[in-house]
C-alpha cells in the first residue's frame, strides 16, 4: 500500500506586481504561461510566480524559499519587503475522498495540474489579504474626512488634496478589479472534473468570492464618500469666492465715495 504524503504550500505577496516575462529572462529554467511562471525543482517541489506580485512555494524547505526570494529581489531591485505570508496544507492519501478535514485538503492524488490549481488559490488569497489591508486604510482615511462634515456641515480639506486622494482610491479600485480575472478557473480545471470540484472547494475555503465582493463594495463606498466631500469643498470654495467678490465690490464703492 502506498503511504500518504503531506504537501505544504507557502505564499508570499508583495506590493508590486510582477512582470513574468522579465522574471523569466532573469530567472531561466521556468515554464512561462499567460498567468504564471512555474519552476519545477529537483526535490519534487515547485515555485510559482504570479503577475499580481505573489510567489507560491510547493514543498520547498524554508532555506530554499529564502534563496528564491533573494533571487526575486535581485531580479526586481525596487521590490519592497514582503507584506503578506500565507500557508496551506494538502494531504495526498490514496483511496481518500476529496474534501477538507480540519482545514487540510485531503485528496487521493495530487498531480501537477492539481498542484498548480491549489497554488493559484493560495496565491490569490495572499494577494487578496494585501488588498484588504489597503482598502481598510483607505476606508479609515475617508472616515477622517467625513467626520468633520457631519459635525460642522463643511470641510476644511484642500480640493487638490481631495483630488489626489480620490485618484488614489480609483487606482486602488482598479487594482482590485484587476484581480477579478484571476478568480477565473485555470485551463486544467476544464479537463479534470474532480479538479473542478477541488477548485470550487478551495475558493469556498478561502472565501475568495465574498472577500472580493466586500472589497469592491467598500471601495465603492469610499469613492462615493470622497465625491461628496469634494462637492462640499467645491461649494465652500465657490462661497468664499462669491464673498470675496462682494467684498471687493464693497471696497470699490467705499473708495469711490471717499474720493468724492
């Protein structure tokens, strides 16, 4: 009887996105596909690099993972420190029924296609966590702008600052939207009905769809709140401009009367 085997997946997400073509040129020996760069190691491990700035290691020892991260940093000199790390365990047990047991994916066999699908979901989850942190920060900063509006009925923030902040929120929203196509099923799923179910179970386990919807909803709320604050700030500037014009006219009249 063939003994079971435990597989470990470790994901590291960065702020910056990856150019897979540039990484493939800087790190030869990998298999480049439209949405991943895969390296198969001699020790039966794998390294996956994704364009959304995430590296996923399958059965790669810690020392070797650090070596790969160092190689990635050398290939991308401006790469920031890793911001999110996530791990996941899968158990390959011949004859077992596919499903989750105590948070561990258990399945009868884990071939290259299934390894790729699991790595993709783990990488997506790590990237999603980074976006969640980013949106929470935007949400808190937006709340700090809205509170004075609620208390005083006006805002004292400069319009240019609001323009920059709105631009930042829109860029963040576009980045999150760009993750949407990454939630599509990989090509291998269509050729393996069992893998299709595994992929759906993985997405449900990591709650990717609900997390994505929550992110887009919060970003929509941030954008609408900032647009309201911007409208109030513009009205305030127009009011100040009108008062200034009225004062200038009044001064002109006073000067005219004084000269007479």
